[in-house]
C-alpha cells in the first residue's frame, strides 16, 4: 500500500489530493485514509489539520510556536497525523518526509519515537536487545510495526518552530506471521512490570516471579523469555516498543502471558506518555491494542491479574485484602478474558489467599522489608546496606522467597484452567517439568523447593527466610534429617567458614585455621575480613557505585527525611560504637576493617524498613544460624557481578 502526497504521480500509489480549499483531506471511512484532528493514542493527542497545505513536494504544516518541554512525559508540538485504514497485523512502514529528520519527529499511533531510536535492552541484565528500532536519516524514516487497531496513524511533529514539515510518501508492506521452523522449541513470553521482572544482583534481594518462572519448565519443551521491566504498564510498554519487539520476535503458536496493573494505577493517566490509565483506557489497551496485535501474529494471549500489594504497615492479625481499591483492574481483566475468550490466571485472588494463610510474620519477611546488613544491593534512592533508603517496608516489591510462591500460584492456576478444558492452559502445563506437574497435582512442592525448611515458613523463625532458603539452595548450609534449619540455634565456626568459602568462590583452605565451636560475632568478623581480602583486590562496585547523598556518620537519618539515597558504608563510625573495648587485641584491626567495609553491622537497634544503625558491636555474642545466613547472603551477593542476572541456583 503506497500513498503519494506530491504533485508528481507515482505508479501504483494512491494520490492524496488537496480538498477544494487546497488543504488537507480529512479521514473518511469510505476512502480509508485522510488527516485527523486527534491521534489514536491514549489519551488522544490533538493535532492540527487546518494549517496543512498541499504543495509540489507534499503536504506540509508550519507551527509558529512549539512546546520546548520535551524532556518530560507530557508535551504536544501538534503537527499533523495521517490515518490509514488497515487490519491488525505487522507492517514494514517507510515514510518519506518533506523535511530533514532533524526538523521533526515521525511516530506511529502514539508510540514514543525517542525510545525507539537508540539501542536499548528490554531486561535488566542486557540479554534482550530491542531488535526493532526506528531508522531516520535525511528525509527517510522506517519502522516495523505490529498494529492491533483497524488503522495506523503516521504522526509528524515539528521539532523547530517556523520550519515547514510534512509528508511526501508512505509505503506499508504487510509482514506475515512467522511460522516456527521444524524442530524449534515454542516460546512462552512473560510481559509485565517489576513484580514479573528478572532482576540483577545489584538489586538483590528484590525478585519478580518471571525471574523464577522459567525454572518450572522443561527447557527441551519450551523457551521462556521475560520482557518485563519495572515501572511498566499497558500504556508505556506499548509506547516504548516493548510489546512490538516481542511480537516480531515470536512465532505462530507462541504464548504471551501479560500482567499489568500496578503502574496503571499511577495518577498520570492524562499525560501523553504516562503510565496510568482509567478503567476505560485500560480496557481499550487490552481490547483494541494488545489482544488483536497478539492474535494477528498467530500468537496466543494469557492474562494474569496483578497480585495484591502488601501493606507495609499491616498490623499482626489484621486480614489481608485486595489492594486495588482505586481502580478495579483485576476484575476488569477477568471480565475481558471471559468475554474475549482469553485464559485468565487470577493471581490477584490467589495472592490474597496466600497472604492470609501464611500469616503476617512470613509475608512481612518476604516483601522488601530491609534492615541494615541484609544486602549490598541498591534501589534508585541508594544502597540498601543500611536499611531501606526510603525508610519504609515496601509491600509492592518482594524477595525471591515470595517470587517462588507467586510462580507456584501461577502454574497451579494454569493447571486449574487446564482441568476445566482450556486448551492454552493445557498446552502450557504440558511444557512444565514432569516433577512440577506432579507437585501441582499433589500440592506437595517439597521436591521442587527443598530449600524451604519446615521451621522457617511462619512466625518469628521466618524473619530471615529469604536468606536461609538461598543458602540451602546453594548447598552452603544444610537442614537436619527432619527437614528443619533451627534458625535460633548457635552457628558453628567450621560450618560458617566452609559456607563462606563456598559462597565467595574460595578454596576451603583459604579460611582454615579457626578453632571450631560456637561462632561469636568477633570470630565472624575476622572470617568476613579474611574472605573479603581473599576474594577482592579492589573494592567491588557495590561499595563504590551505589552511594547517594552522604549521611553524616553517627547521625540518625530518621530525623532528616531528606536523607534519601544513603551511603553504603555504616552510618555509625567505629569510634561511636560503645563496646569495641571488648574486642580481643589481636582481632581489633581486622574487626574494625570488616565493620568499616560494611561486612558486618551492629545488630542491636536496627529495624526493618528503617535507615537506622545500632551502637553496639557485641563481639562476644553468639551468632545464631539465622544471623549467620544473613551475613552469608550479604557476602554471596557481594561476590556476584552487579549487572549479572540473579537466577543462579
């Protein structure tokens, strides 16, 4: 399909002619093309049609004044938009303009071209590059686009005031769906927000269920790929080209599992490139953008309702409920799925059931409730090393211990749908590992997650559940014959030194020579010091790159709400600790360095969800197995590549 806007006829092209006044012909369903006054974006963007003029070289418009605030998510430089009636499907678009690429931005139906030009990756570990990028050079612009609506808008938006910009030619070439070559595995794509995302080690212990979901599948039967990223919603995952690139990467029969809703609640639904959506916008994105585009590529959609957020201030004994009170997105997904014949995994309902069954202590431990010394990882506000930089228990995000439970709930829901005769769910369940299918059928997941010890799943013993599970999973620590961990029992020095050498990737002999017996904090600090120097010749990036605003050592950042972005290093200086005189003289230098490096923290006075450090080192106190797991987890993360994908088992 070819449209010519110039005064020079082109063979095989539809010639777009000026109206009787020499202006732009408006869109007509009869002709199937024409200029519009509002684009098909959500929300619809007003553009100008009155100022468009026909000339020998094409249709142009000149904006005398333009909005220069292009850096944010909400601006409009108007310009023109030309609509073409086409069915859903993929198209190779080529646009020739009347102007140079530097004078205007060309975009497609509300997409954000500035996000489509530079090389980007769809995942945190930079393993999934965007292979569908805009090319703009001189007067030529091109892009491959998967359309879900019954039209495509070609938008031309001036970048400079007083400069005429416009269209000379548009060529659309259909791209047929990709059939899967013989012998190639089918793919299952997950598309969602931070709760589905695969995280890197520098973000530990944060995890998404998509990070562990692939472990439940037989890699010989299916390839699982996560296109999820934090901050995404139905709107911006479309605008930035994330959905588009996924659909062009997929083949006929591949499954796309979609979970959005948390960021769709954002109060920026009126912004051009905002995340938020009204219920009507949310429904339109699903009904008219996502589902038709997925199906046009021969792929199969599955909708997942977003899990309920956990209230970080939830009181013990209070029941958990559905957090979606402002916008009823989970219910809307379920209704649309039933109407449009799309399987719906109701993770929202299952999550609330799980929270209430697990109890307050267990759930609080598994969401992002961080205390000093749990991890060297970071958030956008700075290092987690002294506690949560934002001074809160973050109940939206969670640790791997909970992401595994969400993944379990998702496949269990798929099995329920399969039992009811849903063909898509049946096919997905058939791609699970055999032992996972047995676990789903029996309800016994102990063979899938042997790292979940029997005495760390609820109550106060669940406090360090995430760390304990990881150390058991790595094989660095052990359960007893009855499957219990005994988190409050004293840790033995030999067991700790062996586990420390393993998680740091060191020879066991490198930490030998320490007398066995109950581990004291003093002995632990010496071992942490020795392991650090055996592993590193320079400070790892966790210690140097993830520091925000400096908080003066010894101060209490809770008294200063501006102290976000706190430093990695302990907030309380060694000199301000009250009991360092109790340290044996031969260990004093090593213990001081271990403390000042942040390898150990004062455990007295710290609290989850608060930027607060204690004033006591307690060198002679015994270390429990739970506290030892906390220290070992910290050192394990410290030894990992910060930008490596945190999927090591």
